[in-house]
C-alpha cells in the first residue's frame, strides 16, 4: 500500500532534495559522519570554491546536517574527548562575535560606528550561510529564478521599532513606507483566491477545503478579510463539523456574553490570564469539541504552540471569538504577551523582501564587507549574487567565518582584569583559537552555558531557560499554481495537518525580480509547521518538538508534504508527482526566541526580574546579544540587543 501511495505522491521523482553539507553534496556512504566529511581535504575551505552557494541548496536546510553536531557533542560532554589540541590561528581582533544572524551582523555594524571602520572583527557562525534565521532560499524551475524566505519573513513587530532599529533600517536604505509599490495586493483577490481552512478526514471525518471566515493567527496572506456574516454563513454550510459546533460558532460570533458577571475588568483579565483559550472555550463558553480542534493550531505561526498553551487574555488581544461580551477595558492586561497587544503604528511598519529578512542580513553584510555582495541599493540586493569566497578575506577588517562553531569563550586571566578573550571554534574537523579585546555572544542563549563555562550559575540558569520554539519553514517549488486557482484559494489554515499553514508566496516584485502573475508560471509555496505537544507547559512542548525535528528524516517530511498538498489541492487537479519541482525544508529546532507566557511564567504576571535580564548581563569583556536577550522573537529586538551589547563593551 505504502509503495503505491508513494508512487502517486511522487516519492520516486528525481527532484532536487539531497542533503548537502557545507556546500558539498553528501554522496559518500551513509556511515560517514559529518565530522569525517568536514575533515576531508575537499571541505577544508568550502566557501572558497566557485560552486559554493548555499541559498540554492535544497533538501534539509535551516539547521542542516553539519551545523549542529559540534554543539550537541559539547552539550553531551563528549566534544573534548575527540577534539584534539586547539591550533592557534595567531589571529587577533578587536571583537569576535559568535553568531552571524541579524544580531551578530548588527553588532559588527554598531561596533564599527563606535570604533571606526578599521576595527578588526571576526564573526563566527556554525551554519554554511550567514543570516541566522534570516535565510534565503533560491529555486530554479524551468530556468526561472524563484526566491523565498527560509526563516525570518518580514520587517514587522507587535510594538513599534525602536529609534535604534528604525535608524539601522534607514541606514541600510530600506524605505518601509514604499512597500505598497512592490506588493501586488490585488493579484490573488482579483483571481478569486481567498484564505481557506482544510479539514482532514482523520480529525473531522472528511477532507474538505472550506472558506476561512476569519483568517488570522499568523500565516495568512495580505488580503485577509475580517469575519463577515456572509462568510460565516458560507463556512457553516460547508464545514464538516458537528451541528452543535456550528451553533456554538454562531453563538461565539454573534451572541456576546459576559461569562464573569460581577467581576471588574481587571479581575476578569487576571482570571483570563491564568487559563488557556482552549479551557475558556471548553469549560467556560461550553463549546463543542470540534471548535476547539478547529482553533487548536491557530497561534502556531506566532507562538509555535496551540490554544492549549495560549492564555484566554491573549486570545482576547488577538480578537479571537467568544470574548467580545466580557466588557474588558481596552488597556493591555497584566501578563499579556506583547504579540497580543495591538498597536496601529507597529502594524503599518511592514516590509517583505522576496527572500524575507535575508535581504536585511545581506544588506548588513554588504556594509561590512562590500566585496561580498555587489550593488548599492536596498532593492538591487534582491538579485545580487553573494560571493562567499570574499566573506573571510584577510585583507578585510571584517571577516565572516562560516561552518565554524564556537566551543569555548574565555578570558585570558581574571575576567575582572583580563585584557583579552580567547575564542575556540571547531571547523572542518579541527579546533582553532583566536583572540580579541572583546567578544559578543549573539548566538542562541541555550548554547552559551556550554561555551562560556566561567559565567555565574544564576546567569547560566537564566540563559538555559530561553528554550527556543521549534519550527519548520518549508518551501515547495511548484511548476505552476493552476490548482490553487481552481480551488479558489491562496492560503490554507490546516488545523490538524503536518504543516498548519500553506501559503502562496506574497506577490512582491522588487529590484528586477518579478513575481509570477500567471497561474501557469512557477511559484513557491510556503508551509509552516510548529512542532508542539499539546497539553504540556510551553517550554516542555518546545523541548519535545525540538527532538522531533532533529530525529525526523527528510523522507518522512517529504512524504507528509506531498500528501498534504495532494489532499488539499487534489480537487484542483494538483498532482504532486508532476507539479513539485523541488522541496526545501528549513528546519529550525531552535527557532523563535521564547516569549514569556502568563500561563507558565509567574514572574510575567506578578512582576519581578525576568530571566532575559539576568541572562544578558555583561561578563568582563564578554557581552551578550541575540533576540533571546529581549525574550522577543523579532528582528528589531535582535538589533536592539546588539546595540546594547556593543554599548556595554565600548563605554569603558
Ligand atoms: C522560522 C522563523 C521565522 C521568523 N520570522 C520572523 C519575522 O517575520 N519577523 C521578525 O521580525 N522575526 C522573525 N523571526 C525571529 C528571528 O529570530 C529574528 O527576527 C532574528 O532574525 C533573530 O536574529 P538573531 O541574530 O538574534 O538570532 P539568529 O538568527 O538565530 O542568529 C544566531 C546565530 O548564532 C548561531 N550560533 C549559535 N550557536 C553558535 C555557536 N556556538 N557558534 C557559532 N554560531 C552559533 C546560530 O546558528 C545562528 O546562526 C523568525 C524566526 C524564525 C525561526
């Protein structure tokens, strides 16, 4: 059975999906470990090869094979057993930054502004590409270039960008207010495409694609419309949910009720902050279980967990149904997640490059190492081809060394009086050291206790609590999008499928890059999965999900992707064996920064020091950045924290 279904899905088709390691296809025997491969002659300086170009790789990307093994072996206490004696590079810098994401790149930029363009900076990153989560995916389909984002999607934030972050965006030449020039807002609606919900037969008894009466909760496209009575009627007529669930849905939308009469607004918010939205719906509003199943995955795009782990107060902030009659005053309640606090000014500050915020990373790299990214404007960067051979060039004051995992960062002497920091890193199967006057750790906070052993225990505990949110950002290159047109939809919320959101790419044309306007043209479909385990506290869900993502094979993911697209778009004539040209799974077991949650973090409700404040304390000549340092999963925070970290080491 499996074989014939696999054939239908096209599992046998030769698409570009091999795992690559540091720019080199893994054609060697399966028993060969990444460490051995890295040690081989061919891969000592892979970035210098003319064919080294990570954005065009497909298959398992994000935390790709070869990127995480050293860090995991450090965590498991086995790294130093086989590492050998570090080799001294003899290199010395003003600053060594660990982490080449937006925070690390911004830190280099701010440091140069403070200390001058001659300041010598080394940036280390364990991945084969720079940008951290802000990664670029490229596809060639029938000789047509298609771009997509492998992680960080856009300039957006629930709160307005700070002066620092706005200033940096401006310095990079990005005119956020010009965005409407590039986006073809009308393309999908004018072709009759709308957001829909996919109900699956395992959960709801039938595979069915139904109009989404109120698209929200992340992943929806620009043309998302507010709930209207007409859409709700249409939805109720078509959705394969119980009759009682349909009645309950109409009640939630059209019969506002105060479920806590007699309490003040503040008391109600305090109660809502302590119960999940799922409990609110089930135990207080008393709705049918089908409604809970339908809403379960709605917050995946924002938090990576479902409504079992999102408070009812936050659900009120998101305007989810059932809370309109509670007569809550509009000011944010204590313990609300910042994502749930609406802000009109922030909502206007939105900008999406065709490769997401990878363009921001690329603009930063261009500022730091002009030879690596040709061009001069914030829009010509879209098609500029990065020259990876120039990233780590001895003649440049700033160097970016990819495929390099920092494994130890320590002061040479007493942290209170030392003049230098030594950074040890693993690369190509060897271990090296370099020194600097200062170091900024712009990497994931959970890694820091393992690489910076001298930190105080309390700070290590706080760093370790920043359990990142595990996610898949999957991009599927299709030969055309006629099936989407036939089923009349451009985005799908799929509450119980492997990926909870499926979206046709945002129609943005910029800097010479043209978005496909005709359904017959190749396109990239973006799919999002939150790896969560409903019923557990959020951090536990993240830890279980992280393990799931590291242990699931690409083959399994591919089968799930093909199956989901076939079932969703089959009625539109979609044939996964014929229509899929390539698949890139951007696996992010360490994805969004953990954001505090009133259901699980009492300090967030009751006040007091937050773990990120403890975690980001400077330590001698070492400062700590990354979006984790603000417990806020946004680009502006990555920049803000970089600025603070640089200020700490430059103020002396
Ligand atoms: C899938 C996804 C989508 C997102 N979408 C958005 C969005 O649309 N808008 C938005 O504002 N934000 C978004 N974010 C949040 C995103 O995390 C931030 O915007 C920002 O890109 C974070 O930058 P950073 O530099 O703090 O961290 P990262 O981008 O994670 O960079 C840190 C880097 O440090 C590296 N590192 C870790 N340990 C070591 C080590 N020991 N040695 C060397 N290097 C190391 C990591 O591998 C990584 O490359 C998204 C995040 C994810 C995962």
